[in-house]
C-alpha cells in the first residue's frame, strides 16, 4: 500500500476516535473521563506556577461534555470548582508559589463553562445527524426488504404460471391423442348399433375390429400417461449391469412390431464386445421411445443407421441412432427433452403424442449416469441423430 494511502487511513481513524467513543459501554466512557481528569489536574498543578492559568482543565471538560452532554458539564463544573478550591488552599499554604490564582480561577471557570456548553451543542448536533442517518438506513433496509418480497412473489407467480402452462399443454396433448381413437370407437359402435342386423358378417367383423383396436389404443394411451406420471414423479433407482450393446440392440429390434421396423432399412454398425454399464429395463425403454418416434415422424422406406462408438478404452460409449426424417429445427433442439414439449410442426398435426417420450428418455439416461442429446441440421431429409452416452464396463 502506498504511504500516502496509509497516512489517509491513519488520519481517518484519528478523526473517527471521538465518534468511536460514543459506541463504547458507559463504564469505559467513565474511565476515559476519569483519566482525562487525572491528566487535567496534573497539568494544572504542574503548569499553573509558570503559565498562570488552568487551561489543562479544558481537557476533562471537553471529554465529559462530549461523552455525557449536560450531565457531564454539571459534573465537571462541580469537580473543577473543587479542584480550584484545593489548589487555592495549597497556594495559601505556600505549597504552590502563585498569588494570581483567584483571577485565573474565575476566568478559567467561566471559559470552561462556555467551552462545555459549546461541546454539548456540538454533541447534540452530531446525535441528530447520527439519528437521521440511522433512520435513512432503516428506511433503505425496509425498501430492500419490500423489493425482495416483491421479487419472491413475482417468482412464485411465474412458477405457478409455468406449471399452469404445462398443465394446459399436457391436457391439449392428451385430448388430441384421445380424439382419434374415440371418434373411431364411437363411429364403429354407432354403425354396429344402428345397422348391426343388416350388415353382412364380414363388414360387421371389420367394424368390431376397429372398435376393439380403438379401445386398445385408448387403453395404451392411458397406460402411457400413467407410466409417464409415475416416472415423472418418482424415477426408480437404476439397477445397472454389464450389457453387450450389440446383442441388446439386436434383441430390441427383434421385439419391435415386425411391420413397423420392416418399413425401414436398418444398418447396425457396432463393434463386438462393446459393454456398457446400464439398467436393461431403462435402456430398453429409452430405445423403445426413440424407435416409436421414428415410426411416427420418419417417412418409411428410409434408412436408419445405428452405430456404437467408443473413442478410447475407458471413455463413455456412444450409441447413435441416425434417421432420414424431417429433423429438428435449430431453435427447438434445446427444448425437446423438456416435459410435454412437441415440435411446433407436430402440434395439432395428425401424428399423436404427449411430448413426454424424450423427457422420460432424459430422466432414465441420467438415472443411469448417462446422457442423451440430439444433433440435427433441421433440414428435411437430413434427419436427426439421437445420441446416448453410457459408462463403459471397464470404468467400474
Ligand atoms: P411425442 O412423440 O409423444 O410427441 P416425444 O417427447 O417423444 O413426444 O417427442 C417430442 C417431439 O420431438 C415430438 O413431438 C416430435 O415433434 C419431435 N421428434 C421426436 N423424435 C423425432 C424424430 N426422430 N424426428 C423428428 N422429430 C422428432
């Protein structure tokens, strides 16, 4: 620190001493006043013979008035009177060698009184300023408190608004999902009811089949919503085990609906012995969600590339699933793993969905210590690449 900065700090501290005293406990203040008296009287008796005045008594009166205001003034007047009396007696007995004491004493007494009054006024002025400052500080604190409370209320309101928006979105998605199977079910039942007797057995069986399929669709939707709410509210703990990725994917592909997967050309590019540490149920559900999205959003007779990559032996293993569908627009990429989010182009479109599939994928991947993200140029035909990253078995 520069020397003039140090001098500045020192001067500031010195300037603050009189104010710092005001915050001391009254015992300490009394001690300071008593000490100033000792200094004052010694000064009086030592200096009086040579200087002919009691100026050293100014010190105790200034300090007493500063610390105790008019009470201090009264006390010092009494004590100064006593001190001058004793000094007078000492002079009369020849113990102090001056004769002009009486005049000096009276003048000293009057100037001390004047000085004390001035110090008392000064102290009153300082008290007023301190009080005003405290009031300003208290008002500022109150203002900040109110501001904080307002911010908290605004935050809570915003959260509530978001929850409501999510709820509305969820209801919109679900009601949209419900509409198609309900219409088919209602229509088929109506026809069967109105014309059942007059329909030939094949047509009747067809309407019956439509009704049953729609009912199954509805039941599946209810199950999906229930599953989703269960997963959202309480993700079970992952039970990870060593999984051979290639084998697992082949099994999973074999269990997809044959007519759905047969509509695409699937390329599986996966080294042997690629072992991840994952919960088979969670991973199965994630892959199932990704493939059911492909079946919903990616045109048939296109290619799907599945590749497994591990950059180095201990690195996380990536499973990338690339399709040739419409892709994800850049401004919506960061949103699609959020709850109830569907792309704008699919909202209200013919393809049904709750906007929960990818959100659930993200929760499940994170529960396994992994990650999921999507890469897409957003250009139709260039598709999307959903990437899963999972811990390798070797790192355990
Ligand atoms: P859902 O399919 O039930 O709407 P998801 O969370 O599974 O919900 O998907 C969110 C949105 O992401 C979908 O609505 C769809 O707009 C978009 N999406 C998902 N997968 C693909 C994909 N492979 N290609 C293009 N868009 C997709």
